[in-house]
């Protein structure tokens, strides 16, 4: 954090705004954080059947686009090392 950000609190204000937007989105979709976590666990289980992923790096979120929301998933795939043969 730069001196200017610490002095004006702009970074913390931005962070607070993002947290408030997330709360409002969850409120509008009637999807609790527990339900979002359960969905994340199920997605990890299903996708793991087909490709190797890094479960600790999976990010599931709800993004607002105007008046609509959408589910956004960031799921890093681990690349398998090719065997020389």
C-alpha cells in the first residue's frame, strides 16, 4: 500500500465497496455463502473426475453485470507431465 493510499484510505474504501457489492449480490440471488461453498465442492468433485485440478486454487464467485448476475468459476488445471517412451 502506498503512502497516498494509507493517508487517504482509498484502498480500504475500494475494498469496502467490493465487499458491500458482494453482500448485495448474494442477497439478490438468495444464495448463501454456505450454498456457494457446497456448489464449489460439488464442482470440484465433478471436474476432478475428468481432469486434474488444484482444489485449493479454485475460485467460485457471483459477478454482477448491470441488473443480472452470473456465476464465475476460475479452476486451474494441472498439466500432467508427458512420459517419454
